[in-house]
C-alpha cells in the first residue's frame, strides 16, 4: 500500500549490488542451470569416450604402416619385446603386432569411419551447447549443410589445438633450452625455475586462445569476440589446473593392478565431464556480461487477441423461478393498486356530477 516502507533487500541482493563480479558469476550460474548445462556436458562426455576406441585404432593403423615401411624399426621393436617380455606372453605380443601390421588397412578404415561419426556427434553437441548458453535462436537449416559445417568446425578446432600444442612445446621443450644455451644463460641462478614459469604462462596463453576461439566462433550464430576474451582466459587457467590434477591422479592410481585396469578410463570420464562443464560455464559467463546482454536477442511479444464471449445458460433454476414469481406478484400488486386508484377517482367524479 502507498505510504508503507518498501521491503528491505536480503543479504545476497546487497552483496550482488556491492560486488559486480559476484553478480556476474551468479548470473552465469543461473544461466548455466536454466540452459541445462549439465545435460549438454553429459552428452559431450559420452561422445568423448566413444571416440577413444576409434582413435586408438587409427594410431595402431598408422603405427602398422610405419612399421611396414621401416623394417629396421620392426626388428628393433621385436628385439625389445623379446628382451623384456620373454616366454609365451612375448610370443603373444609379437603375434598381435604381426596381425596389426597385416590388417592395418582395415583397422584404419574402420577407425576412420567410427572416429568421423563420434567426432561429428561431439562437435554437434558442443556447438548446440554453446549456442544454448548464448541463448541465440537459429534456423535449423539443411541437414547435410549443417554436417559439412560441423566437419569444417572440427577441422578448425584441430588446427587451433595443434597451434596451441606447438606453442606449449616451443616454450617447454628443447627449443627453449637451446635458446638459453645460445644466449649463454644456462648457468644463471634460477634459470630452470624461470623456464618452468615461462612454459606455464605460454601453456595457459595458448590454451586460453583455443578456448576463446571455441566460445566465440563455434556457436551456430555469431557472437562478439571481445565478450569471450575474459571467459577464455578463465577456461585456460581452469584447464591447466585440471591437467595438473589429472597428472597427480594418474601417478597415484597406476600403482596397483586395479588402478591400471580401471583408473585411466575413470580418469578420462571425470576429466572429460569437468572440462565440458568448465567450457559451458565460461560460455555462460561470457554471455552474462552487460555488453552481451545488451546485444542479446529479445523475442517480440505476442499480439493480444480479443475474442467476444457469449454465455448461454440453458434451463431455469429454482432461484430464478422464485425471483420471477416474486417480481410478477409485486408487479401485479402495484398494477392492482394503481387501477383501484384510477377507478376510485373516476367513480368519485361521476358521483359529484349527478344532480
């Protein structure tokens, strides 16, 4: 009511008003939940695991072609197996290598087909998830055109990841050490720590570039690249933390036979799911900025429809009968009283006019 004091904002509302970063993080979290980010992350995890087997088949096929073309490498491999795996187990490994070399073409073809299916499913889910986080409407378009664009997107993503890995290798591999030797800096105190720090910074920068490109360019509708920069950096830092945690996990898990059997696949499941959630949350964070919200799509309100309504009540209810009878009785009494007055007045006039 007017004059009453307005309700005081709660603690969370006051904190959001005082801290814009907290407000944006909460907006991103609400968007992530509203757009079903966990469901999209589960789909991405499924296609990630599904692609592992065909990728391994492709690796074995490529190794088979390499060994078939380089007999000296095959001899060295067989010698290493004979020295380190003696007995029947060594013979079994030798026969597996021979069969892999003989069937390298069929294995490679099957692996390529299944990897293409899994890769297209993965990139399709990723692009749909990113588009949902941005909350952009789109036209479905032709099925084959969409799949061709998805294939181009996965090739572009592979190229971007190759560039990222190359930059990380240049900063942490022998190139960096060779550069230090050329500059005669190998004897400087702390040069090893400095190289590790530089390698970490370069890895984060390269990963951030990839994630920024993913967040800004893989959605099916164009989005502002500037809005994805901060989200890409956050995703790059988070991904490096996940990699370090994953390496520690593998070091501890691979010590026992059960860990060797189940540890890697469980690690891939958890790592893939956490990475998918990280990318989608960072996309929701980018879409929750003030600039992105100002450019967001707002659907036009639906027009108002005015329809005349005619109500027909069939039959006569008891109340209506009583009301009608009462109204008729009252009307009859009033009419009778009026008539008596008229006739009485006429009779009175008639008596006065008599001689």
